C-alpha cells in the first residue's frame, strides 16, 4: 500500500451487511407468522363450508323423509278407503282416520321446513301434491264415504287413482330433487375439503421455499459479512504494518541526519580551527534542511 492510499472505514461495509442479515431474519419471521395466520383461516373456512354443506345435506335428507312419510299417509288413506268400500267393514277406516289428520298437519308444516332447509326447488311439487290430495279427498273419498253405493263409484275410483298417481309422481320428483341436492352438497363438501388441502399444501410448500430462500440469503449475507470483516481486519493489519515501517524509516532518516549534526558539532567543539571549514558548515546546513523537510513531511502524513 502506498503512503497516499487510505483504508476504508471498517464499519461501513460490515454495518451494511449486518443490516441485510438482520433484514433476512426479519423476513423469515414474517413468513413464519404469515403461515401461522393463513393456515388457521383456511382451516376455519373449510370447517365453516363443510358444516354448512353438511347441514344442507341433512336438510335435504329430512325433506325426503318427510315426503316419504306424507306419501305413506296418503297410501294408508287410500288403502283404508278401498278396504271399506270393498268389505263395508268400518274397521278398515281406522288407518284412514289416523292417517288423514297426520297428513294434513304434515302438509301444513312441510313448506316451512323446505324453505328453512334451502330446499325451495321442491315447493312447486309439494304444492301440487297438496292440491292433488285435497282434490282426492274432497271429490273422491268424502262422497264415497257418505254413500259407498253410488252409481258413479267406479268413475270416482278411477279419478282417485289418477290423483294418487299424481301424488306419487310429485313425491318421486321431490325425492329425486332431494337426492340430487344431497349429492351436489356432498360433491361440494369433497371439493371444499380437497381445495383446503391443496391450498394448505401449496401454502406450506410456498412458505417452505420462501423460508429456504431467505435462509440461503441470510447465510450468504452472513458469509459476506464474515468475509468483509476478515478483509477489513487484513486491511487494518496491513495499514498497521505500513505505519510501523513508515515510522521505522522516519526514525532511521531522522537518526541519520542527527548523527551528522552531532558529529559536526563535536568536530567544531574539539577542533576550533575547523569552524571556518566550508564543507563542514555545508554538512551542518544540509542536515538541518533535511531534518526540517522530514518534519514537514511527517506533519503532512499525520
């Protein structure tokens, strides 16, 4: 290193690298906290959607069960009426008398249950079922129960069969719609679970990759920091060595000129006749000028 070259302050590069290293650690901590926040949110969303879809499946199944019960009541009514008309035994009217009020009450409750369960698509079929049952009971059952020996009994029974077929068709459509809703809800539930698992897996992979990159960057920054510190320590060592050599050279040069001055002063003291010696005086003058110049140079270097 030449005397005019100055060393860089050791704290600049090392401080900047230390700031970068600390920033990498902070980014890693932020990524870890994001993972802790996002994963519970995804889990909560999946649980919420799964519960909602499960409730929809349960509601659709309940609607199908209610429809099956309503059709069974209607069949019990029809069976009781037909048995009474064929045998004229009042005992056959027992099932009809039990099934009719239960069916009327059930048909009164079912629309609200369908709406609450989100099964509104079956309301039209349910309304048609209710209307067919009301017409069947008012135009077929009631007249036949009042007068089982009516002349138009066969025609009324055929109309009753048509109404029953209509109710069965409505019940089948409601059952099919309920089954379709349950299947779609089950598929959406599977999709939600799969989506949550995929998002969770992708997020974990992304966080892992990001963490690895941050760790690699932090390790690289740490390595650069260590290399910078080693380099700067070497620079400081070289600077100290150069200063030591410079001081040694300055001391040698000062000592050489002082030796000339001391030797010349002794000659002048021991040999007074040489005080007029021009060579000796020139040596004293040159040594004094050299000392003054070296002093100025030392001040400039300092």
